[in-house]
């Protein structure tokens, strides 16, 4: 079955991924899941390997993360997170659990859950923001991008990054701040 | 249970580390509890999660093993959809849901231990090098003057306290580092309940608490 694509989905590929998750939620659509898997699973695995998992552990955790995507599809709200953001949070939680062997306290849920019919305009606006951010991340100067990546992937504190890069702690903090300022500016 | 009056928020560094999943558990708890009370920081966390998603989306794809998709579908068939468990505060509760999970209930389930001068504490069972505790400071009482070797996060859950930095009310979080020596004093009107997370023992500035420190585990 060829999914019906509205104009926005062609212009914003991220919306297509959101639509896949909604189809999993609504009709347990295995073709939608396979498409999502082919795109995201290799990136989840790369993220876990860069966080310190060996290939076998990263493979196993990635399968668990993608299975969780199926199981938690009813919690996905496309007006609050893009598919990439949502899958990242699931992979991040698996990383804390499997690699750091810690619990992850979560904020309480908002009093309302995902809506049955997500608002199209909100989803589109959120997707545009996420794309802008992806482009801004890709366009960061190499040194800033490297530090932000180390902070997210490396399971390293600022102090450990200082030891690994030989940069003083103050320099790291100011470079990360610079990168965040640049990202904020790119979002305006 | 959000509060519109919050003036003291999480720093970018804490929000980013929470989003990246690199904080010690006790600090994650303080961050999760503040976000439960603060819509502004919840929105800022959303932005940091989006940065994480963008970084992951920009990763070079790793090679998957031969029948990865098939193995994943088999996992899905073994365990079908998880029931939705709403992680929300009971009506009229004081403790945000993530704190309640460690206490095993709301305020009436806390097992307080006196630490002197009317102040009580309850240490929460977190793993790792940082520790989290609930503090009960009677109205008008003070926590002994102390400094910090590392970072201390103090989140007000009920009542308010004041130190030389500012006044902190419900939902406010104070991020103190080794430069700060302070004597938090609870407001006179109401007993103050805080969640405090520290990654190094506090440094008391008078001899009495210093002697008591090994017993208090602060």
C-alpha cells in the first residue's frame, strides 16, 4: 500500500517519519515500521556506539529502542516532538539504563496526553523548527560541533572532556555556550 | 502542579547534561522535579532534546546486522503494547511525581530523621557519586552556614527560604557551586521543604556541624 502523501510531507521529510509513527499507532502498520527502521536504526546504533557501546551491545540496544518505538507509538505527539527528537529520547534512556546502569527520573507528564487528532499546523511548525535546528547543527564550526557532540554522545562531563581534549574547563564551557548562542540565533 | 511565580531556573549546562543523559542520578532527580513544576524549563528541555535528535540524525549510519529488522519484529511480537501509565501528581500533593517515586508516596510517607535545631532530612536512594535528600526546615529556622566543594542544587517544594543570594519560593531552584557560602533561612510563615542534591560533601563553617557531619551524611 502506497501511503498517501500530502504536499507538506514531500517538502518536509521529517513529517513523513511522524506520519509513519502515527500509522504504527493507528493500524500497527508494519510497512511504516520497516521504513522508519531503515532510516533511524542505523543512526541510533551509531549514536550508541559513539556513546561507548561495542557493536554487539549497540545492535541489541538498537533493536530494543526500535521495538520501544512500536510499543510507545501511542505516546508520540507530533506537535511536541519530531520523530528524530522522540526516538533520540528513547535511545538516550536506553543508554542510561544499559551503559550507565542508572535510573532516569522523568518529569511528570503534562496533565493532557497526546491528542487523538494532532493539530496539523502545530506539527508542521514544529517540524520546520526541527529542520532549521538540524541545518544549524550541521553548519556549526567544526570545533563547536565537536564539543556539543562530545557532550551528547561521549557520556563525558565537562571535566572529562577537558581531560580528553586538553582544553581548560573554562574554554569548553565558553565554546559550548557559543555554540548554543549560535544555534539560538539560527532559529530566529 | 506548575507555578507561575518561579524566578530561579535551571542553567543551560544542567539542562543539556540532563538531555544528554550524563548527569548523576541525584541531579537528574532535581532537574526532573524542577521541570515538573516549571513550564519554561520544560520548553527549554524540549529544545535541548531537539539538539540531541538533530545530532543523532546527522550521525553517519552504522551497519546493521543481517536480520536486524526481523529480530526487532520478533521482539515486538513477544511483548505487545505497554499500558499507558500516567506519571502525574495526586491532587493536592506536595511532592512532584519523580520525587514521589523515590519516597514511595507523598509527604506523609517520608521517613524524616532529625539533624538538629528542628531541621530534619530524608536521604533518597539514588546511585552514583551524588546524593539527594529532602530537607525539612521549620519556619524561621536556619540550615547551618555551609560552603560547597562541588555543586549543590536546592529546589523548594513548599514554603520558602532566603540566603544572601536571594529569596527562593516554590519551584525555585538554587544552583550553588564552591564559590558560595550560605545560611539558608526558612520564611517565618510556613515550614520549608526542599529537595537538595550534592555531588560532594558540604563544608560547614563552624565546628559543631563539622563534628556531626559523618553522622548526618551531609
